[in-house]
C-alpha cells in the first residue's frame, strides 16, 4: 500500500540528465508521484495541463529558464504549485531577485539528495494534512 504522499503530484524541472535522474529516483523511493521535465518549456506545459503540489526547479535550463518559469507562475497564480523549491548553483547574490510569492525554498548545488527528498516529502505531507483539515472543517460547517 502506498503512503499518503503517493497522491502528491511532484514536477521536477532539471536539464542535467544525471541530476534529474538522481532526484527522480530519490523521490520515487519516497513513493511520490512525479513527472520530469528537461527544460523550462516542458515544465510550463506540464504546469498548464495539470495541478502540481510541488515543483523542484533548476534555474539555469535551456529553451525556457527557471527564472522564466518563475515569472510565468507569478503571472498565473492559479497554476502555481503549493511549494516551489529552487535547486541551483547560481550565485547567492542573484537569488535575492527570486519572487517570494512563488519560491518557497532554495537548495544549493551540490546538494544532499536526502535533504531534498525529505523536504519534498514533508511538503507533500503538509499539503495532505491541510486538504484533510479543510474537508473536515467544510463538513462540520454544513
């Protein structure tokens, strides 16, 4: 039987195939449902077509950058995942320009894969608890 996090859709947008595979493997071990995107354009298409609870986003990608994905999410708040985690090797001084309405956390490369996967799983578990609490409140109000 899958845990509660199996219903948590996670999108991983990373252009480096080795890093993308590493992240995907670690998240699948935590029984998370995920899709990967090799660039920002693919990520935006996935964001347009499905609701995501967590987005793990690299900034420096071809075609459409992570910066552009963040700008798109700022313009389309209805498509914004509940948690957006930037994973980047970008200079820390550049990250002060990240939109705080969109980005919830930054993890610097090189990163600890266990830390990233634990953070994603915790985000999923919190979202599940919030949805459950909302259903209970809604049911008692009627």
